[in-house]
C-alpha cells in the first residue's frame, strides 16, 4: 500500500499493518477523496486533530498545515473509541 496520500506515525504503523486488506484499501480511498471532508465521516477534535470513520474503526489524524499531508496518529476499534 502506498502511503503517498498520508503519513503514518510510528505507533500507528503497527495498527495499520494489522488492518485487513479491505480496510487498508478503504483507508487509502478515504484519504484520496473528498469523503474525508464530509461531516458524517470526519469530526474535528481538540488541538487540530480529527477523527474519521472507517467502517468499525476510527482513525485519529492531524494535518499540521493546509498544504501538508495528513498524518495518521492512531487507528482504533469503534468500541474502544467510545470507552
């Protein structure tokens, strides 16, 4: 999987590696389309970070500037994200 559309933090790299191939493809699609900007998909949280839905997973990411690539910080199961 090419990560040219986004960066992956060191802790998220293991989480990314554990995703099923279908989830990796969905993640790549999410960051390469305007879907990531939709309010039903992505919600801003504190400190310039965002949470996006990816099936049963939630992706925590940030963009340090408008022209920079997003950086994935963490990928967690939806049930863990609610706890």
